[in-house]
């Protein structure tokens, strides 16, 4: 009996200590939530949770208890995420378009507990964050079929927001009409220019006229409002459900691997340490001398940074002037990276790191890792 009482007393003492440690942990969780809010980061970070569980479980020598402890940590992290989401309920995320647009889907996926704030165009969504009306914005930067989104890249050049993550969303386009319509009734289609481009073969084969809309969800809304059987929208299944439209033909995009990459922009950057995983986004304009571009690209390569993307964009209001956009793997905050940037400036009039991404981000919507 004495042994039982001693054991229970020990449990009570440990539970009391754990209660105090729990309060300390949740106070740290609150600071993490604030950090994520300021930088437009999602609550879930699977790789971080996996790392913590593996590292801490290694301290338990008993294999049976190690498994129990891993489960204990998983439940603890689940509660931490729940608390973070409670704290982030008032987080506002700007996007371009209306409910049902692909950007809206991305917002709801990355920030399921935030408030999605609709804006009429990319610039308005971007400026909402600059003005402090929203905590971050989610904007498309590239489509695997139609290429880069030039307006957003231009905002990166002239704006002050920082990219703190990039995420991929598979795109499936569908032909939507009013409930009374059939495929043969349609004479004209309306959608975002990139959606029209992605479905060009289908449109051409059917001989449809085309009209442009700000985005796919707006196109669906217009079809609903006009009630014209001859007008159809190219948009998502979510838009069809939202606006009560009929799917006249599904999966009409030319490429079944069609994917759009979105960037999360925020006013503050991640506090990066040397050795962070992933890569960085870089913009530069070369000096107007012979071979400047070749030398700039060679500098990035010489310092061991693999360029996954290199593309050019014209500078607005400056004829025949171009800037270059690079996505490079590696850590530009390291000693090697800083030396690379310093050397790069010898050949460039402008060098600007505009954000960072994790290499796992491109696994995208199908297997989100945070």
C-alpha cells in the first residue's frame, strides 16, 4: 500500500511540473503563431514536426516507451496546432478574384483558419498587404502550360513584400453553362486569358468565340447572372457548385499535368539561418555592357547555386530594358551566398532577393508538407 501511495504521489508531482511546462510550451506556441501571422506562413509544418518527434524520441531508450512517447508528442503538437489556429482566426489573406477562383482554393488550403479577402486584381491584393489591411496575399506566379504571370513578377520588382513560400495547385478546367443549356447550345466562352490559353485546342475544335474575364470564377459568375444558354465559362468544379452551373464538359485543358504555382507574400521575411533548406528568388538587371548577362549567370553558377528557373521580363516604362528572374537552389545567406551576391553586383545595376521557398513546396496540393 505504501508503494502505491508513493507512486501516486510521484505521479501527482510530475503532473504538476508538467502543467507548468505545458503553460510554458503554449506561451512559446503563441509566439510561433504571431511569427507565422507576420510572415504569411501556414500553421502546419510537417517536416518540422517529423524532425522534433524523431529527435526527442531518440532520448527514450526503451523501445516500447519510445513509441508511446512519439504518440504523446503527436498529440501535443495536434493541440499546439489547434491553439495556433484559434490565435490566427482573424488573419486576413488577400487574393485576386472572387470565391471559387483557383486563388481562393489555394488560400483556403494553405490558411484554412484565416479569412480570405477578395480583391479585383493582383495589384490591389498586393497593396492590401503593403497598407496593412491584410496580413499576406496569395498570388499566382507561374502556370506550367501558359508560363509566368508577368503582372505578379513586376510587383516583385517594384514592391517591398517578401515571398515566404511557394505552393503548387493542379489545375483542371471545365466548361460550365446555365442549367438549361447543353454543349451544342454554346457559341461563346468566357474566362481568364490563361484558362483560355490552356483550353485553346478545345475552343478551336468547337469553333467558339472567346471573351476575357478577370479570373475564372468571375467568368462563372457572369454566366450565372446573364442566364444565356449560348454563353459558357471555363472554370473549376468549385465555381460550378458555388454559382449553380452545369458541367457541360469536364477536363478540357490540353495538358493533364497543368499546374499553377502560387507565392505567399508578406511584409516580413523569415529569419533565416545559414543552411536553411530550399532556395531563393532573385531579381537582377545587368549593366549595359557586352557580355554582362553571361557573366552574371556565370557568377551564380561558379558559386555552386543551381538555377531551376531563369527568365526575362521587360522593365515597364523603360524601352528595351529587361530584368531577370531566377529561382536558385541553395542558401544565399551563407558565406558562399553573400560572396556570390557581392560578385553579382559587379555586373548588375540592380540585385534584389525577393524571397525564399522550400524544395518540397513543389510537391504541391496533392501532398502538402507545410
